[in-house]
C-alpha cells in the first residue's frame, strides 16, 4: 500500500463528500437543511430554547406530525437537543447545539433574502405566467 501525504488524504476525503455525487452523504444533509420546516425551526430556535408548543404556535401551518418528525431528525443530526423536564404535563424544550448554531447565520441570510426579494420573485412569476400562457 503506497504512502500518501496529508494533502493527498485531504483531497481524497474532500472527494468523498462531493454533494454532486449521488452517493454522497452530504447530499442527504443538504436535502435535510433545505427543507422549509427545518429552516423555520432553526430560525425560531436562534432566539433561544423553546418548548414544543411555542414552536408549534410560532411556525404557522406545520402539522404536529411534521414538527415532531423534523425535530427528531434535527436531534439525530446533532443540530438540536431535546430536554425533558418531568412535570404535569411533561415539559419538553428544544435548543440548538453548537453545531446547529453554526447554521444560524446561513439560515438567517436565506430567510432574509427570501423575505426581501419576494416582490421581485412575484413580478418574475407574473411575467413568466403571462408569457407562458397560450393565447
């Protein structure tokens, strides 16, 4: 087995995580973090720990099933933690991990971009729909 330099090992590792390749695990992660519910949950948790019910109220339109599934997947990926406090009723809090906090600036920038550029996107959609509609 030939000896490899540190640079060769880094290059090889970088190729293993090329999201353009169908088998790349980073592609699955990109799929996860580009989900609208993930984006909104991470943005909401950027303000600090929140209870399940607070997240449910804050994120309009998310079903209980979807919120639960998304929170579990984010916990599995190490992006948030779930803390259960025994009480009646049981209190469950969610908080970003240090890894999850590294996503906050990116998510916030995308959210801000979407909110800021909606008028231009709507105008482009209207133009496209008008031009693409058969006469």
